[in-house]
C-alpha cells in the first residue's frame, strides 16, 4: 500500500483525474488528506485488478458491437432476400405477359390468314358463278350487279339481284331486314352456293335457288 497524489494515481492507472475522483466517490479507491492535499491510497495489486476490469469492459463493449454488427447483417440479408424475391416475381410476371402477348399475336395472324382464305374462296366462288351465268369479267364492276341480270339457257334460267335491292323490293321492316342480312352472312361463311358474294355485297339468284329459309 502506498500513497500518491490524484495526478500520480491517474498516471498509475492510466486514466483521467476525473476518473480517480469518481472512484474515490464510489469507494473503489481510498483517500486521505495530508497537509490539505488529497492523497490516494493505492494497492500494488489494484493496477492489475483495474487493468483486468478494463479488459473485461473492453470485451463487453466488443461483444456488444459484434452483436449489433451481426444484427445489422441479418437485417440487410433479410432485405436483400426480400428484394430478390420481388425481382424474381416481377421477372416471372413479365415472362408470362410476354408469352401471352406472343400467343395473342399468333392468334391474330392466324385469324387474318383465315379471313383471307375465306375471302379468296368467296372470290373464286363468285368468279365461278359469273362464268356459269355467262357474265363478262373484264368490263363489269361489282356495282353493275345492282341491276337484275337475266340469263336464259336451254335448261336453267337465272335472275341475279343484289340482296339490298331484293329487300327493298319486298318492303320488309328494318328489323326483319337486319335478321335476313345476318342469315345471309352466316350462309356465306358456310359457303352456301345460293349466296353470291362480291366484295362485301351479297347477291341472290332468285330463279335458280330457293331462299325461303333465309328470308322467312
């Protein structure tokens, strides 16, 4: 045991003077006053004990820092995992949208080709019908068929008239006319030989065919 001033005790323990005063107040160090000067009573083993205590405190601080660091890493890993899952979901959604768009485009293209095929069939059917009726191909425009065409042959008589003119001549109501037009459209799609199609217009051969099921 020996006595030393507060300054010497601070140097001895490697701490500040304030720290020495705090230890005296806490009772971890003893002191006496000699000739008006506060002297600190220091045990030779006290430095070693203080050093060990400082080491423990440092370890505790380090452990606390390590724990906070690990928690921070876990939090960041959780956020990264959440972001990865979100990106994967967005990628999957975009892939599905792209596949759906490709399917829709393919269906559109198939529908266009199907429509073109139907139009080609109608044109061929019309040309075939016009040949059978003996109608000229070069000079006649589709509008020319708006007038009635009468062709008399040895066995078969024909009288071709546009659906529009036929409906007008029958004085059907507008509602009934719309129903008849829809029936002709369906018949044309089914390649009904009674319906002559040129462009978007329908024609009837009223002497050659019976249209009762379409105009009833």
